[in-house]
């Protein structure tokens, strides 16, 4: 479970990234986080794996106080949290399988990393991850020869290869065309359902969030202004998130 307890984030320039956020996210939930640019969506996502430190409050992941982690314990903690970005962050001049295998690097010796000495088991696991996202046939294709959607699937496979319990995404479909975006979102939904992985998506496309997420968190100026099931998201709720009009908070979380 992910638990925010009165969490706030103030940047050095005085900007309020998060303001007194209180949330509980259960294992296996698929959560869409929506709001205007600069509302705090990325900040919310990135505090979970300590890419951004909180200023006040307490953030717990499976009862671990994230703020108290450092060094090896922080690196170990981050292994169970996958992060996928809009830019894919792939080494495009190498193959899909080699990109997936990079998720093993933190657990390998310098010598093995230097010479690319991956075990048979590691290679089979990487192939299995590519199979789970439907691009096993592209395992030995260079990533710069893949489409945007295929590259995003490689990024997802790389994350799955680290066996995460949580996957965070930061505008992961922003660079994709509408058809491909739906295909990638379908992959995420299937992984969420089949593997019970908690998925939090920071997304601008409200229609995609409503189509695939089970729960919507709306954020405005660092404050949570809506938190409830996707079925409760009305035009009135969207007006509250994007235009600042008042609407009662949804219940259930």
C-alpha cells in the first residue's frame, strides 16, 4: 500500500508542488492522475520512488518510510518500483533484449556489466518480459528501428523484468498517436490485471485515463480536488479539476 499522510512539497523557489496530500493506494489499483500542466502530477508520482523529496508529512510504501531511506536501502527499495517516461529512455542503438537486460545491472558486479555477461536465466527472463508485452519477435531488433509504440513496450518490458510491485508512468503516451496510445494503455491494463501490479499514470489525455484507470485522482495547484472511482467522474468534476469550480469530494478512498 502507498500512503500519503499530510504530504507537502515546496520547491526552493517557493513553488508549492504538493499541499497537504492525504491518499491511500491499495496494491493492484490502476490510478489515473489528471490535472493541468504544473498542477503537481509529476511531483506526486516522483515522491513515491524518492526522485523528489517531500518537505512535510510522511510517505509510506508497504509500511516503509520513504524519507528515511538512503544508500543501499534506497536502491533496494527502488528496485520494486518501475518508472516509465515519455521519452522511453532506451539505448536506441542496441537491441530490445539488451535494453530489457539493463534492468539487471544494479544487481550485477562491475566486471559482468562491463563485458555484458548476462546469465541464461537473465536472458530467458528478458525474453519472457518482451513476450508479455507482445513484441518477442522484436527481441533482436535495434530499438531505433522500432515504432514509438514498440519502443514504449520495450520500456514496459524492461520495467517488468525487475519484477516490480508498483509501476509509475510520467506522460508515457504523450508522444504516441491515438491508436498506438490505446494499444499501449491496453498493455498496461492487462499487466495490472494479470500481475496485480499497482499502476499510477500521470496523464494529460483525460479520455485515456477514464477508459483504462479504475480510480481517478484530480490535482490542482498541488491539492487533491477529486479522488474517486472512474464511474464518478462527471463534467462537473472535470470542471472542478481544470477550471477551479467547486464540487464535493468523492468518497470511497
